[in-house]
């Protein structure tokens, strides 16, 4: 009976909306905002898991900032949560739409990672702390899963992931510029009694500088690629992409210099 089914569905949605309204009224604003962010991330990831992967690129560098400043303690860091949401959405979407497990396709990039994981697995027998060893070992398992995910996401997926990663770095660089001119007020990072070493959302200048140093050549190569594509196609899209990556390259280099680090 379609009529009864529709009315029940509407009733459930109404009850859910009322429950969310009561929660928003009673819970602290920070928890409500965090819940909305998680809900938006899960919804976007279910529509396309690639959205979860792009969010992962942007949210992961916020790990230290959230761990030190957030009023609500998370069971896992924000990058791990985004990764789990992305992989779960990838699995659930394929099961729901295609009635099968995600198809894993081979790529040569898996060879060095698999070899490394195999060798590192042997070090478990001599580890001084199994907990710390497992924590580091799982990082490489995550990398392996991300490789499989990007491969399964399709040929054009890397473009979205690259844009998300560079945008994340550029945003962090802007925070670093603000900190360099006194925004942080961290006296232990004072340079020549005038400026402050930039650290972005990383809490320390050296990992921030390393992040800038890793992304700057990637952004520069993307800018050159976009400029070459525009030269051949004269398409406005390629020009905009080249401009975005060129501006991001400049920001990342400025952030690297302002970190005053070994990056």
C-alpha cells in the first residue's frame, strides 16, 4: 500500500527532524556543529565516496588543532574518522547499487607498498612496544587501502584528490602567514623580535614546513600541466586550473619560508 508506506516514511522523517531539533537545543553548540559536519561528510560520502576522500585530504591536517582545541574528545583523530567514513561509504555504495563487493584492480604502485608491509610485518617479533608498532604498521595498511580506493574510483579521481590536497595545503599556508605576522603570539617561536615561525594547524613549525615542502612541487607541476593544457585547448577551465595551482604554489612556498624550518 503506497499511501501507508509514504505516510510512515514522512512520519519517520518528521520524528527525526524533531529529535535533531531537541538535540540542537540541548547540546552545546560545538557538539551540534561537530555532529552536522559528520552528518554532511557521511551524506556526501554515500553519494560519492570520492567526496569523502577529498574531505579526508582537507580534514587530516587539522588533527593536532582539533585534538588540542576541541571541547569534545574524539575516540580517533579526525583524519582516521574521515578515512573510515570514506572506506565504509565505498563498501556500502557498491553493495547497495551493484550488489557486490568493491572491485579491486591491480596497479604497479601496489608492489613496493606490499613488499614494504611484508618486510615491516617481520619486525613485530622484535618490537619493544607492540602497541606503538601496530600504530605505525596500520599507517601502511591505510596507504594500501587508499591506493586500492583511488584505483577503483576511476581514471579521473586523481584530479579531485589533487585539488583537495593542494587546497588544504594552501589554506594551511594562509594560516601560517597570519601566524608569521603575530597571529599566533607564540613567544618561543619569535624570530628577530619581529616575526613568528609559522606552524599552521600542525602545532609545530617543522611538520608544517614539511607539508609545505611536499606539496609545493606537486602544485607547481600541476600549474605547468594546466598551462600546457590551456596552450593546446584554449579552454577557460584549464586556464582557471593553472591559475589556481600557480597561486597555491606561491602560497605554499611563502608558507615554507615563513615556517623557518628544515622543510
